C-alpha cells in the first residue's frame, strides 16, 4: 500500500486525518523511496556475468498494485 493509499483509507474511515497521520504518511513515503532506491541498486547486480535492469513500471506494479 502506498502512503497516499494508506492516508486515503484513514480519511475514508474517519472523515478526516490528523497531523500525526500526515507525518506517518510522510514517513511511509520516505521508507518506500529508500526501498525503491535499494531495489534499483540491487537490480543492477550481475546475474551469471550479465547485468539486468528491472523496468520501473514493472517494479511499481509488483510492489504497489493489488
């Protein structure tokens, strides 16, 4: 679930979001960006002497689409 989807679920449930929930969503987004960078770096690793690079849309769909 993306940070926006998480925040949307809170808004739909409560009808509002608190400052604390907004800060939590920002932290979720930060962690997702860090993970995406790390995953991107690992995608550049060699497999059997060859380099491969996973498509960014593929990464997004595998990670965030349901």
